[in-house]
C-alpha cells in the first residue's frame, strides 16, 4: 500500500511540474513552458499613414514551443512564431530563450525581401540582461527580463524600476543601447513597462498567473490580446 501511495505521489508531482503555469516561487514571477505548448495573440496595428486614429485589421500570431536546444552553452526553449491564416504574410520569428530565466540568447527574424523570405539573426550578451524588443519586426514578441520580484504592494503608486543595457551582436559587431524596465503587482499578475528610447517608445504589458504570455500589450503603434492559452 505504501508503495502504491508513493507511486501516486510521484505521478502527481511530475504532472504538476509539467503543467505550463506562472511561477510565484519565493515571491518571483515568470511563465514556465514545456515542449508542445502553444498559444495565440491577436494584434492590431495603427495605420501610420492615416492622420486619424485608425487601426488596421488584426493579425493573429501563433507561438509554439517547438523544441529545446543548447545555444552558446545555454539550454534554451525554441519558440517559433508565425501568422495564422495569412499565407502571403511571409513574416516569422524564432526565439532561443534560456530555460533558466527566459533571457534571449538568440533570435532569428524572417521577413520578405522582393517576395522572397530572408532571415536575420541576432545574438545577445547574457552578461547584460535586457528586455527583448521586436525592433523592426511586425511580430510583437517584446519580452521583459524575468523573474520579477513582488517588491512593491499591489496597486501601490510606486513601481520597481531598473536601467539596463541591451547588447546585441550582428555579424560579429556588438551594439549596446540603454533601455529600461519597470513593473508593479496588479490583480494577480504584473503590469510591466518596457522603454526603448530609439525604437517604439514605451510598451505596457499585463502578465497574469497561469498565462504563458502577456495577456495584453499596448504601445503607440501596436495592441494585442492573448486569445488562447
């Protein structure tokens, strides 16, 4: 009987560890994934040509944790992002994110040039942790630095803020930019602000417990909602 109980307990423990949820261990916050997880976001884009506050029809993006791979000695999740039901939209991305804390080790942006798909790879310096910004990609895969600490009380007017450096290598040339991240607990999750002064300005995200990705994001040019967990 004791052996049966121990076996049942082990199965329950393994099941718990395999479920993709959001971790609040020791007051820290970050999503956890496993191979095979997928979710979708519905993003809409401001019409930058129009003088009015006009938004273009939404694009749905599918995020898939396809595999695991070691990049530069770092065990990573391989996250593929592609459009849903947009065969002519030749825009995709592959993110290699550390299994330890989801910091970006490498990213590959795929985009059309004269009708043909081209790929552009960037590698990141782990010694300079930084949010991931989608930069010129239309896929809003912007990602904060994890884990987040619940250092302030929920709904407190103050937030935790850190200044960071983004070090990106392209063709063996390293570029370093100053960026910033701030956050505070709200309604069972976190409100996060990412700021890149040279790109999209301020990006606001809401991350929630048990969600694999931000449930919403707002910037001057893009908005999205998580539509599948």
